[in-house]
C-alpha cells in the first residue's frame, strides 16, 4: 500500500516536472523568435515608407473615394462633375479640404482612408476636381 502511494507521488511529481519543462521550452522558443520577428517588421515598414512615398491622387481616389464619388452615393459630389463641385469649391479649396479630412454629413473623415495623409487627401480632391 505504501509503495503504491510512493509510486503515485513519484509519477505525479514527474508529470509536474515534465509539464514545467514544456512550458519553459515554449517560453524559450517564443523569446528566441520575438526579436527576429520585430526586426523583420521594422525592416518591412522602413522599406514601404522609403520605396512608396506619398500616393498619387488617382491612387487614393480609386481605392478610397471611388465607391461614393463615382456615382454620387448619399449625395457625394461626382467625379469631375462641374455642377456638383462648383457650389462646394465656392467655399474655398481649403475649407473643402478640411471637410474631407474631418468629415461632413455623410462624408466620413478622410473618406475612411485612415492612413491617408492630409496631402494625399488633397491630391485625391484635386484629382476629382481636375479641370473644373
Ligand atoms: C462613404 C461614402 C464616401 C466616401 C468613401 C468618400 N466620400 Fe467624400 N463625400 C461623401 C458625401 C456623401 C459627401 C457630401 C457631404 C455633404 O456635403 O453633405 C462628400 C463630400 C466630399 C467633399 C466635399 C466637402 C465639402 O466641403 O463640400 C470632398 C472634398 C470629399 N467628399 C472628398 C473625399 C475624398 C478625398 C475621399 C477619399 C479619400 C472621399 N471623399 C470618400 C461620401 C463619401
């Protein structure tokens, strides 16, 4: 009876130690992987920033604005449509630009392009109003 108890104790302890060993090695693996991952991500970001630079107005328009501004969804002024844009541009370009950045009525801030810079928004508006 006593032996069986000791055997159980031994097996119990042994399994606790193996479980701990597994946790430790997992942690070790994580800590070994983490710095490499960080370096890679930082490198990738630096590359996009230097290689990409600011996107063109046409690029921004065709990815972020076209959904509403091509057909005039919710009353959005349509692409290069003089009648739609004239009353807006009368407010002055900077006002229109600020409204696009901050949002106005159904127009969401930055047209939902959260990673668009102020200048990229400006370029997109210039693209939509070019020649008007
Ligand atoms: C979800 C639809 C939607 C998207 C996407 C969208 N717009 Fe608009 N936009 C609107 C609507 C609706 C209006 C009209 C708002 C009003 O004056 O009532 C508008 C108005 C504007 C105006 C005129 C603001 C003024 O002062 O009259 C500008 C400039 C503009 N949008 C720029 C953009 C740009 C740039 C993008 C892309 C980065 C964009 N919009 C994306 C819906 C959208």
